[in-house]
């Protein structure tokens, strides 16, 4: 199931404390961690900018064997020269970000002192991709470099997330590269097999290891299998590189091999590295299901319709609602559901918004939660072919006004005026600017109540001004927002 997308207001201690970027937290069966993917796939990480010219790159932790697996060249070297060059052609295969730094990237020349993989010369040159995740080397310093090769094999690239580091910080890597990496031919696949228990209330889900589970790895005539230990852990060593099918017994239905899958699976495809390791996980999750079709009088359902599901026995909160967008046949499906009682509908927590301009509405077609039909599912039960009527789309309105400071001067701002949904604390749509006279206009949904405020500085950090409560009607008089501290 997909979490319903929302825009949350960031409460920053100060502008300079906004460091780093978002990465994807994936369920491992024991905890939330950043799933390991080949470096090229890490382009899904997004960057949070401090300004138009300054940004940071936050990387998942990569073990030495994972970094080794993703590399075409690994060596220890002394930087003899550095320079900045124009990046030509496409992004390199190990590009972490597609956010460019003006089309130029760092290039460093190395005198190789110890080679572990893919390096046969004493002098090599390593480039960046001209992105926000480039690694900048310093002349006269020694580094352990994990690099990938260009498709023609002539250019080496690295980045801040490849595992490359100063030699003084590379002791664990060197122990691995000088011992295990040379003893084991082929790739190593390790992981854990767990069972996810039912979530109770707002508590975190419980994962329990599945000991003595069998794990099967197959590619044509190549067949390998192993058994998990008492902690649910397993490992394959010395596996020839290539594409393999992998599955478990007892059968699991969710895996890091396709962590974003919205329906249960029983078998996955993985790429075993020619060297190094691949970390995986498998989870036996509850497999209840609720699915159906959204209907209306027109037969044409807009693409912005999202169906939501909440527990009938838990306090509804923004973080425990699940939502899915309709498919091309106007269908919806919620998978991996534990046994329980559920309520189905539209905008069940925060009400209508610019992104989903429909009123709070419940299955089988009522506007009051008390009249909603509770859907019960048991262990392994599927409730299908439900028909959920679509409510009428609400009108989009514009609120116009002027923002003034306590001394009467107009507030001149860049993207500081905002509407907040008081039910969720989420910002409605985008922030807007006020001109030299303090005038602004901002979109809203008819019938909804919002808090109108501006983001201002209190001398040390950014805060929201004292909010003004607004009820949006079919027509709206201009408002006067007094921008003052809370």
C-alpha cells in the first residue's frame, strides 16, 4: 500500500540547520533502514537545498563488501593533481543525483599505491559527474577509491555515496579488501527472513525471525539453497555473478528485491554481483486484501481520485491512513492487510485539499463516519468487487489580501504566505509571495477552514506568524493578514 502523499510544513530551528537530503526508508522486517541498491538506482534520493547554489548529499551507509560489489575499480592512491572540467555527454553510470553543478565536475589524478580491483596502471584519473553528489579530493592526500567505469571502460567515476573515503577512515574497508574479498570468488548474498505481526493501535509493527526457513537461488541449471539460523539470517557465498530467481519456504510475500511492490509476490529476481556482497530481506506480511471500483454517474473518473483506508478501531491520524490512486479501469486495491475492521472512503483524515478536492466521504456512499459500513477481514481473507461512489468535486477558490507588519508597513516576501489545514498541520498547496504593497493571492477549497499565516524570522530561526482563521466560501472578501509573532 502506498502512503498518501502530503506536504508537511518543516519547522526549522534555523536556515543553516537544513542539511542533507531525503532517502528512502524501506521495511527490513526488523527495523527501518535504507535498502541497498546498485549505485545507479540511488538516483531516487532527493536533495534539499539551502539556497539556489548550495546543497548537500546525504548517503545511505554502505558496507565495504557492498561498495566493492558496485565498483569497477578499487584502489588506494595519492592525489597528485586536481582540477575542474566540463562534464561531457550523459551522466556516468554511478550518478547519484541528476542535479547539476553548472555542467562542471571535479577530476583528480592519482598515483596508485595498492590496487584491489580493475586497476593495472600506476597512474589513474577519476572524474565526478558534475552533480551535487560529486566527491572533491585534496591534493597530497591519500584515499581509498571505489569507482565505476564508463560504458567504453576508459573513464573512472566516483561520488560521495560510492564508499570512497580518506585513507585514515578506511581501516574497516582495508581489512575486508585485504582478506575476505580476496578469499571468496564470486558474490555473497546475505539477508534475513522475518514474519510481520499485526499492528496494534499506533504501536510499531512487530517482526519475528523465521528460523530454519529455506532460501532458494536459481538461474537455469544453477541451483543453490540454504537454511536460516535462529535469527532468521542466511548467507550464500561464492555465487557466480548474474541474474537469479530467489524465493523462500515458508513462502514470503515482500522483499527488498522489489520493496515498492504494492501486491504480494512469491518469487523475485536479483542480480548477484561478480564480487562483494548483496544484502537482502524477506518478510511474510499479512495478506488480507480489499479491492473494488469507484463509480459515478458520468462514467469518467478523474485521475486525481485517491481512495483511502483506515482502521475502524484506531484513532484516525494523518500517519496511519493508507491511500491508493485509481488504475485505468477506475479500480483500487489495498494489499498486505492484517485481520481487522476497516473504513473505506475519500479524504478520511484531513478533508478535501487542492490535490484531492473531494469531501470526506465513506463507503458505501455516505458523508457521516457514523453511517459508514465497517469492512471486516480475517486471516488470509480477501474482500473484492466493492463499489464506492465518487462524491462531487468541490470548487477551487482564490483568497486575496494584503499582509502587513505590526507597524503598518507591507510585508514584502518570497514564498512566505501559506494556508495550513488545522486538522493535519499540512500546508495546502504551495506558498505564495507578497508584492511591494504586501498584496497576495492564494488558492483554497470552498467550504474549508484554514489557518492563514506567514513564515517570518524571530532573529534566530524561521517561525510561523500568528495565524488568521479563514472559512472559504463561494465568494470571499479580501483579507488583511497582520504578520506578528505568536
